[in-house]
C-alpha cells in the first residue's frame, strides 16, 4: 500500500479503537507509519481523510452486498426482485456493526463540519449513480431516468433501514416481503371499498 491507502486504513483502525472524538491526526499518522504532513499532502485535512475513509468503507461493505443482491436477481423484473433484494438486511447490518456505528458518527461529524458537506454530497451522488448503472444493466427494461429514480429509492431505503437498525440493533427492520407489500399497495390501481 502507498501512504494514502495506509492513512485510510489507519483512520479506520483508530476510529474503531478510539471513536471519532478521541482520534487525533497524530494517532492516524503514527498508526499509518507516516509523517503528520502526509495527511495534509494526500487529503488536505484530517476531516477530509475521515470523510473519505468512512464513506469508502461503508460503500465497500454495504454497497458491495447490495450489488451482489441486485445482480443475483438478473432475469427478474425490478418489481419481482424488490423483496429479495431487501430481505435479510438486519443480518448484514449486525455482521458489520462497527462499520455502521463509525459511519453514523461520521455523518454527525460531517453535519457539524460544513466544509465536508459538499464532498459528502458528491460521494452520495456517486453512490446513487453507481446503483442506477447497476439497475439499468441488471434490469434492461429500466431506462436511465427510471433507473435513477429506483436507485434514489434504494439509497433512501438502505439509509432508512440502517437508521432504524442503529436505533435498536436487537429489534427488527421490515423484511423484504413487508417492503414489497408496501410497494405493491402504493402501486395498486384499485382503492379499498
């Protein structure tokens, strides 16, 4: 790994061990085995390093699983695949508890650090674009605009489920079947008598 990658890995290690509030730039540089100046050189600031480290980590862990789920439903319509894509999310979250806790801390930190908000917006837009491209590739019936709309919905559902799970990790989040039932109810043409 190069210094940049070492710093990203060290930032994650320090945060998992100490939390955001107790981690200093010096802690990260020492853990990475690089000079303190390397943070400024590669990221400009400790805040940017943390934004990059945890947005990347969450995308890798949670995003890769979402991609696997979507690809596994190729050949189905997006509506048929919807419930399956969202089933078992609580298990995914539980298996990645530390990443999600750090990511939630990171979101609060970004909210309180206005200089990082534009970068977070860029990264979220990139994540939605990646999901949209994947959806259009997997479900050829979706065009670019509808694929983007579904990707935005998926992104919101994913983040909402994470927030619900974080509030009560031992509780439950809606199953894919339950979310599918809600989607079917919204798209139903008939109204109750």
